[in-house]
């Protein structure tokens, strides 16, 4: 277990704007305090592990793997993250629930969050309609189409998942709204959490 709580987990459903908000918050922290924040991504670490094992060729192929393999890959990635996160101020960019062909895979199971021991779980949320349009507008990724009502249910389930992490670890749970065109505002709240 990491011994001090210098890790903030940032989560929220695909396309809500986690990575965008994180990048801006890291700049704001640098401006406000001169500190660097290390951003780690469980999906990226999983992709590295899965590629080495020959399971996938592209990142969006991860969630299509049999769930037993996804869990195995996730376990290895969790160990890598916990190790890397031992020293600096860290953000872990991740999903709490991953839509697979067999229901939701839990992105932050007990053994991952216990290893990470976060200070805070930040849940980024936005209007479901906006998320649908952000996904369609993002040409850098191969995103799954999802009905607006399903996006809404997925967001509600993410709240439950975020609270579960708080229950297991004692981390605080902070909801940050990523309003359309107002990334700076959401990022400023995340910077407050990092600097608390
Ligand atoms: P994933 O979980 O799949 O990695 P994500 O939550 O990290 O997704 P981003 O990649 O940060 O999401 O953002 C998705 C798209 O939404 C991007 O094209 C981004 O530019 C856009 N976007 C993010 N935040 C906002 C905002 N506040 N207003 C308008 N567009 C936004
Ligand atoms: Mg992202």
C-alpha cells in the first residue's frame, strides 16, 4: 500500500472529458504552486500489459477481450500503477465501470484501490446529451455509440462505484461537473483537490 495519500483518482464515463480536464488541471497546479503532477492511466498500463502478452493491437480492443483476460491484465496494471505512484503527486485517470460483452467490469476492484490508497475519488460528470455529442465529435478514438438513456444509467452507476471506493479506502468522493465549453472551471476544482 502507498504510505501517504498523494493520489487522486479521476473517473467518469468515456467521453465525459476526464483527460481534457486533467491536462488543464495539471497546468493550473504548475502555475499555482510550481508542482508537477504525474498522470497515470490504468487503461494505458493495461494496454501495455495486454500488448506484451499479445492479446490486443489497439487500445479500444481491450474491452472486447474475454473478461477473465481483462481482469488478469487489470491485476498486473494495478501493481504497476501502485509502484509508480509511490513518490510524486499523482492523478490516476481511469474508469470505474467498463462496458464489456458480459456486463460491466469493475474498473476499481478492492485490490486495486487498496494498493493505490487514494486521497480523493473525483467523479467527472456532464449532461448525457453532451457526452453523446462529445463522443461523436472525437475523431482521435474509436468510441462505442450509446443511447442517451444508457449514458444516464452508466453515470448513475459510476456514482455508486465511486462511493464504494470511498467506503473501502476512506477517500473523499468529489463530483465535478464538466460543463460544455467550461473545462477551465472543472479543472480549477480538480486543482483545488490536488493542492488540498
Ligand atoms: P475516455 O474515458 O474515453 O478516455 P475522457 O473522459 O478522457 O474519455 P476526453 O477524451 O477528455 O474524455 O474528451 C472527449 C471529447 O470531449 C474530446 O473531444 C474533448 O475535446 C471534448 N470535451 C471535453 N471536455 C469538454 C467540455 N467541457 N466542453 C466541450 N467539449 C469537451
Ligand atoms: Mg481519457
